[in-house]
C-alpha cells in the first residue's frame, strides 16, 4: 500500500502540548497521554514524524472536558481557539478534525497515515483504559494483548466503544488487529505513571 506521509511537521509544539493538557484537561488527560504515546509508536512503525504524530494524539480531544455534553461542538471553535494560543498551524487543526469523521469527514478526509492512525487508535486507547480498570490490580502492566482482543468480542463491555473503528486498522493501516493492539498497549505501558494506571 502507498504510505501517505505528512508534509508539514509540528513536532516543535510538544512542550506546548504538554502545557495545554495540564491547563485544560482533567478527565480526558489519561486518554490524551495514551493516544499521544500510541501515535508516537505508530509513527515509528509507519515512518512518520514521531513528535508531530504525538502532538496530534495528545491534543485531539483537548476540548472534550469543556464541551459540557455538547458533543456536536467537539473539534469546533473552542479547540481552534486553544490551538491558536500556541500558534499551531492549520494542519494540526485539520488532522484533529479528521478524527471526527462523521462531522468533518468531507472537509478533512483520512488521506494521510497520521489521520488514519489517529482515527483507529482513538477508540482503542479508551478501550484499553477500560480493560485496565477491570483488572484486579487496575494496572496496565497486567493487561495483555489477548485480554484486550477478548474483551473487544464482548459487546456488552464498554459498549460505547466503536469496535468497527478499531478493526479498520486492517483496511486503513494494513496491519492485523493483534499487531495494532500490541503496538498501542506497549506504548501505553511506557506512559503508565503519567496516566496513573
Ligand atoms: Fe479521543
């Protein structure tokens, strides 16, 4: 398959991304740290710019805690305003909006590997956190690939997670579900302390 890579890098925003997460997120923080780490690992797998991919992962739900249940507003003006405070390029806003395909898909298609990875991994990092919470130890160190894939088949578990979006790793990224879960899980274990998991 053709690997579509990013032309514009914004990896220099990594320190600013950490600052934004600290200042503007609470409940979503662990998910953003997880997704940042996963995106960094996926960049290494697919030959992308690791810091740029990490920034996209870290900031993709930056506005989530501010939405006050108005999820239609996700990735809208609030996010745009927050990104402007760190002088982020339009490319970052577009990469983030692309993960909300049902709203922004026509304007921001999944036309790069970064966007494809972010779209698929977003649901997976949240799911792995949910799997961690039901381990007796509640530690991600004790989660294995097979515990994640087994729970994915259990439709009643974390029912809000879109399994199909995760399984699109095969069609969009060209890797098996086991490999995708493995890469993501290992990356998340590397930031366990930061996630407090
Ligand atoms: Fe997310």
